[in-house]
C-alpha cells in the first residue's frame, strides 16, 4: 500500500504543482507539505478531505486502497483579461508594461490561492485558473469579487464558467507545463470576449455557475449574449 506522503507528492508533481502551490490551496505552510511528503507528519482528516477534493479523487484512492485517479473532473474555470490593454501598451515601454502586468497578476494570484484556486497560466493580458472540490463555484466567485473590489482603478474583466476539464501537463516532455482543456475552458474564453465588449470591467458568469452557488446575492441577469463562434445565445449574470 502506498504511503499517503508518496501519494500526495505523486499527485502534486503529476499536475505540475509546487509545494508552495499545494500549501496555498490548502491554507497550510510549504513546510507542512514537505513533512507530509517525507512521511514525517500527516495531514488531519479535514485536510485529507481537502486534498482529495482538490485532485478530485476518493479518500480510498488518496489513502492507497485503490487507484482511480481522474484527470477529467468538474470545476469552475476562472479566466480574466485586462480590458483596453492595447491602450496601456501604447503608453508604456515593453519593460514597463511587463512590470505593471506582473504586479496586477501577483495580486490576483495571491487572492485566487487564498480561496483555494489553482493558477494555470498567464497569456499576455490574461490569467487562467480553476477551482475544484467542495464549493468550487462559490470560492471562484468570492475570489473574483475580491479582485474586482481591490482593483477598482483597473479595467479587469473576469468570467466564470463550469464544466468538466482536463488538467495535466501539456507540451514537449522537456518543456511541458500544466494546463487545462475542455469545452468548459473554450466557452469561458469565447463568452468572456463578448462580455468584455459589453462592460468596461467587472465579474460575469454563466447560468451554470450561478446554479452551483449557495449565495447569489449581488448578481444581475444580463441580456443573453450572442456568441457567433458558438452560434448560440448564452445566459450571463453580472456582479452588481
């Protein structure tokens, strides 16, 4: 039977996470994760459940009874863009733009980690992450609201969509990085593009995310968005 420390390390490395990433998602120190993986200490039952939820596996799997690791699982996809980024780029040098963007992304990432999200990648003016496990939709929304509130002076558009995603390493074995794939991810970006054309900044979500949330105060139904690529109208809610 595989020891739980080895299991945690295998899952973490499989999904391209650092000890710090896992620690931030669980609300513990990197030192705690290190001790688990060395079998010098063990997570309590509450944390064991959180670890299982993060990687979307059963407690039996995590504890080594049998292997049922799933790379595809339900999650809330969180994507964002910096509206009018091109205008910002015209006013700053390439170095200044990168420095400004890094500050924004650092603050956003810290907030996502505090709510148990998993950062995936930064793409120019965009940030992609996901939330899985218990209450993933509510946690994603809280993170989005915190980012929106703290960055009131910035044109940050955040959009949430839910569905099954694939999470794993993508690319050449020597250069592979963690990424997420699936219709839920594609739709999140396509709908966000239309949403960002309707608002200067703010938080939006699909009706599917709203249905998963326990707390829906502060949400307003927008007129359905026409997404040409999807050839359908999407019901979208916006945080007021």
